[in-house]
C-alpha cells in the first residue's frame, strides 16, 4: 500500500475492525509530554469498547509504574489501555542479569526511578563495568556531540552501554529534544557495544503481546502498531511482522513540510520501502 492510499485525515474507525490488538506508541501519539490528546485517547477507548486490546509500548527509560504515573498526571484516562511496557522496564531486566557489576548512569536525575528496588552498585564512569544511558543530562541545552570525549574514553576501555531509550529525538510540546538513542548511535558509530532496550527490537514486542494475551487476546490475533517514528515504530512493526498506522504530526512533522498538511513526496521519501498500512495526521476515531 502506498503512503497516500488512505488520505491524510482518515479515521481509525475505517480500519479498526480489521484488528484485535493495538500496540500504541505513547509520546507523539497520545501525548506530547506537556498535554494529552483527547481524540487519540477516545479512539483507543472506542477500540477497547468494541472488544480490542490496547497495549502501550514506549521507549521511555522509566519503569512501567513510573510511566503510568506520568500518564495520570497528564490526565490520560485509565480506560485507554489494558497494559503498558517500557524500555525502562526491559533495562531493569538487564541490570538484574548483571548483578555484582558496577554501573554508571548517564542521564538526568529524573530517570533514577529505573534503579528503584534493584541491588545496584554505582561507580564513576572511568571505573564502571558498564553504562546505563537514559538520556542527556541537560536535554534542553546539550547535544550528543557534548558527550563525544566521554564516549571516546568508554570506547578505549571497551565499556558496554545499555541504551534505556532508543529514540533519537522526542517532542516536548513542539520542540524536538535529543534522547538516549542519539548518544547510543554515536557510541555505536565509534565501534562501541550497545544494547538497545526497546523499539524497534523484538523483546519489547514479545512482552507487549504477553500483556495483550493476559487482556484476552487469542492466538492468531490481528495486530496493529501505531506510532510516529520511522526508526522505531514503523521499522519495529515490520520486523515483528505486523501492520503499522503511521502518525505524521509527531517527530517527523517538520521534515514532512507541515503539521497540518504533510507533503506526499516527503512521506514517500521517509518510508523508503517500509510502507505503513495507513497514514493519518493524528489518531482520531
């Protein structure tokens, strides 16, 4: 299906009946970090009311419970979803598997909940066995290049990095903010070893489907991913073998020409062979 097979502004109700499970991105689909999107939440609640299961799947570098509390603060209704899985929760699993090793946390203080309840031994960067990267220390002022010298030192010591948020950028309001994925990509480009805990990699999808089955989804369920990132949502859906509904008014909005009316040629260019099932400006029923 081509990117303009379903016109921008189409409604989720036009394709919803073809699916039993939705794996929906969070940031960029149901909120932008500052406010929630009522129409998107309504669409997911209608899907659930018709018998579908909704699992939120996010690259947030925080534990599941921490993400849920954030949704509550943004007034996202609890009836929007059946379950939630975060890259932060998968990162916690990696930490548990490396018990007895020291780690260095590269990221802002607000992400320390990722270590809550775990037996963690912290160490300075120069002496840590490995690094957990959850983001930039100051994501409103810094760029990944500010970390090059530290990453070069890590590479010289062959330190392993766990990327707790594979996103490169995320929207905060209408501003794009660098995420841990941008630092991890820079380190990987230097030859450093990186484990990306989240989309587009399979473990987070496997966990999401486990939650969907717990919510009543049957074997052979028809699954749709919804997201606004080519790198994580579209690529991850294709790798997992499921359809993707692509939202244009997210992190790619500016490169697509406009938030309200994206350029079809720009859409075709960013998809580059990995076509979504449908394209919508925002998620609406």
